[in-house]
């Protein structure tokens, strides 16, 4: 739309004035609006009626505004200045009652939109609280289940030599029973795998801490499937570790804060959508050796490759297939 100039003659209550509008009335570009109706008081309102209604508020001595206005036909103006009301139109006589009717309709529309927005925000907040409460309830139920499983364990039960999960040290491939040559050992492995309380080890993240201290392995074909429910819960309960999410491709990580002020990180590595490794990391620097308990199974991962001796994590990579710690 080409540049135009529009003058609206204002009158009312024995006073007169004019509104000068100049610019492209396409709704995209700003139109210069000058009010020459005496000295409007601070807080006075000027309404420009075009395709839509534009509201302008006077602040001190400012009487010139620049706002986008779309106008395909005549323009009318309504000025509330204290107790005075002035109206005018570029197309002839203005109808005050009609203009105030349009203004009331606009105000009601805005009020409805504001009410709908509040209702939507309140509904979203209630849904978030419901989901959070459900997550808390689920965590409490799992924690109670874990405590019950621990109470039911027999204190005098001995660990079989070919047990699947060794909580004292990392178990290597040679430690796993040969299913083809030792069927008796294989049967014992299956029985113990069925009785071992995975939930008791993981629900309160003690399993992850045990892996960081000692390492762990699992004699089976899909270790990740066995521990997935507990890992899923930890990824819901704890905040994302954005630094590792940014630098390690095809992975997701969370930060687990401990009561003593320390923390560790838990991560999953993927090949496309298939998990390949479960990872546990302790923060440190490249110049400081890792804890002795994990020194033979951890790998140094700097947060910045240009500073390999700077901040980073000593990371354990545990196979999602058989649970072996791989260096």
C-alpha cells in the first residue's frame, strides 16, 4: 500500500482538534499518528478505528505515536481526555454510539481471551502437578517394594560361584559359566537370575552407586531389558546432564545428586534406537586419577576436547547386552 496522509477533524464538548496520520496503511509498517487536540492529560486514551481498533495512551507531553495500522476504508478516532470526549472521521460525521459499541465489543473479546488463557494455564499446571504426584507415588511404591525384598532376603544365603551379578568386583568373561559344557551351572545361573532383586538394587539408585564402586556383569542375552524399568525411573526422577547430552552423540544423561554434596552421572548410549551401553561417571579432572575402585574399568571423558586435562568424568561403560564393564 502506498504512502498516504489522512487528517481526522475532531470535535466534542465545545472543543476541536485534529489527528494527522501518515504512512503506509498496510498493517505491516508503522503509521505516524500526531494528536493536535490541545494538551491531552497523562493517561488520556486515543482510539483509532480502522480494520482493527488501535489503543494509544498519552504519557506526559508525548502526543506523537508510531504504530502499525491496517485501513482499507475510512478512519475514525475517539479521544477520551479527562472528562471530555472528542470524535471524528475521515469519511464524514462520526457516530459516537457506534464507535463506543465497537470499543465495548473489543474489550469483551480481550476479556474472554484473557480468561481462556488463564484457564488453559491453570489446567496445564494441574496436569503437571498430577503427573508429578503420580511419579512420586510410583517412586514410593517401588521403594517400599525394594525394602520388602531386602527384608525377605536370607542373611545366611551363600552366593554361588557362578552368580550372575557380583557386587564385590567387576566380573570378567572368564567368570561366566559355560552353558554348553556345564548344564548344572547354567541351571544355577537361571535360578539365581530369577531370584535376584533388581528393584532392590536400583530403585533407590544404590545399584548405580554399587556399579561405580565395584562394577557388575550379567550372564544373559539382554541385560538392559532386565534393568530398564529402574533406569527409566531414574531418568524421570533426576535432571538432565546437558553438558554430556551436548557432546556425546546418540546419548542421554542425567545428574544424580547425593546427600553429601557429591554427584555422579548416569547415561545411555544408543545405536539408532537400540541401547548399547549403560554408563556411570564420576566428575573429576584429567590430572587427577580416578578412584581406585574403578581405575581398571573406567575411561576419561573430558568436557572439552581442546582441554583434555580439564574438567570431565571418569566413565564406566557397561554392555547393555550382558552387563560387562568394557574399557
